């Protein structure tokens, strides 16, 4: 089997394959065994990325008119909650008497072959608009659907079969694992999604997370929201809930991707966003850093040290700020001089506002609140307080 590797932060990482690829391979094997009545322990397929895979078929069960089998998900070196899970496909003969698409599934028809695709245990159902699947349908995205239909049709053609095949894709344990994903926030209930646009899993991929952020923004917009709160992570959501009294359904987690999320907000035609986050991340914005992951850039101590020096801090204190390990340590040094911390944060917020406006453009109002757990709110951009009040009244 072809292996693909990539390098991130000087580490060699192995690619894996998606739940969509697993479902397609399991469906290919299930249909081949249903029609040929002989066990198939290995199948080959080519992913949309062009990678040729040979995948082992596990847990084969054959009845008189049905076959069930599975392919084990291998996420490579990506920290994916679905890694190692079995993705099953059950194939059986259908009557083909119904016309159109099943209410709770999908259908493929071509030249005498009809394939009906349903979801079983552990595959979620879409309950909100804005996703790749219609509301009420199984969360089997369009590319995996095409892969499943293609492989099932291929098995039918190779066997000379014409008629109807019913497929059901399931992932035991998927409901429990889905609670660790974005699915509940996206309105995908009851299980995981069958995903993959390339059929392959790129380890530590930023693209997958950005796609999820974009989907959540789109859903909020379709629900009528014109303004949203953005927060990088759990510190932000806890501060919103416990200190600002903001309902978390008004917030979207953007991780470290501040700039990309602003771009997506403009794309979705949002009118206002309020970014709320810990100083350990968001002080970086004052230096124009729009990806706040530590592996991308830093600049926090440089920002605080430069403004501290510009506003009167001694060289000794500037050195202590630059040598600080955490933002809180640097703030403690600034606070040794009465009024200096407030003056520095005022200038920091001016620079944050400048860079947010530069990235967001004229169509999106972007404001920011920076806090620490020890000190509470450190600073706000000029329009943040007024925007916060609008959220408080909603």
C-alpha cells in the first residue's frame, strides 16, 4: 500500500485515510461478497487524491441475502478520535420498487443498477442547515457518498449484476466518540460524520479545522445571526459564561486562526464580531500576528516590553519583561510602576484594533476584549464595550 508522509515542525508524520475511504472499501467488499458468495479479505481502491490503497477487511459476516464487514480507520499520525474504529457496511438485496431518494438516505441509479445508502448505528444525522448534507439525512458527506456509490457500482459491474443493492454504513461507538468532536455544535446528532474530500487524512492539518469553523459560521448566519463572538478556546468560553454572562450559543471557537476566521466571517457576510480571549494569545495581535499558535509566532513580551519602554519603563524592567515566561509575569513587572500597566494596555489595544480593522476590511466590524484569569479584563478596543452590551441584551 502506498504510504505518504509530510513534515511538520521537523517531524516526519504519516498520512492516514478517512472514514469515507473506510466506508467505500467496506461497501466494495460487502457487495463483492454478496454477489460472489466468497469471502474477500483485501480490497484495492484509489482515493480522490490519487493514492492507491489496499485495505484489510475485518469482521466478515455472511447471511443468505446479506453481508456485513468492516474496515478499520487509520488516521496515520493525526490525533483523530475515530482512529482505530471499525467502519461497517452491510449490503443486501433491495426490491428497487421505490422511486426517488429514500427519506432517510441517498440513492444512486445508472444503467440498471440502483444503490440505496442508509446510515446505521454511530453515524450522525444532520439537524441544522448549512452543512454538506441536507437536514434530516445521514451525515455522509458528498465525496464519501460518491466514493461509496462508485465502489458499490464497480462491484455490481464486475459481477454482471443489475438490480437494487441496499447499503447501510455504521460505526459502533460513534455516538460516544462524536461527543468529543464539533458535531454537536454543528447540529449533527447521534454519531460521527463520514468525511473526507481527498480520501486521505493529512496529519495535523489546519484545513480540516478551518472548514469546521467555516461551517459553524455559515450555520449561525443561516440562522439569522449578523453578529457573533469569537474566542480561541476554553479560557475564552469560561470567561464569557462566568464573568460576562454571555450565552455560549452566541460564540464560535476559532482556535489560533484569528485572521482566517475573520476572512471566513467576511465571506459569510457577518456584520460584527467580538473577539474575546486570554492575553497569552491575543496580545500577539498587537504585533499583527494573526495565527496565535506558539509554533507560528510569538511577540508578546516584545510588544509589552516595547510599549513599556516607550512609556517610561527602565531598561532593567524592559529586560525583565523580555525575559518573562508568561504574560502574567510581564504584567506584574509593568504593574510595579503606578499607572504603567493601564497605559501600556491602552496602546496595545490601539494596535490590536489597527490590525483587526486591516484584516477585516470595511464590511466587518471586528472588536476585541483581552483578559487574564488573574486580572479580569485588561483592555478593550474602542467599540468593544458597546458591542458587548448588544450581546448582553440578546
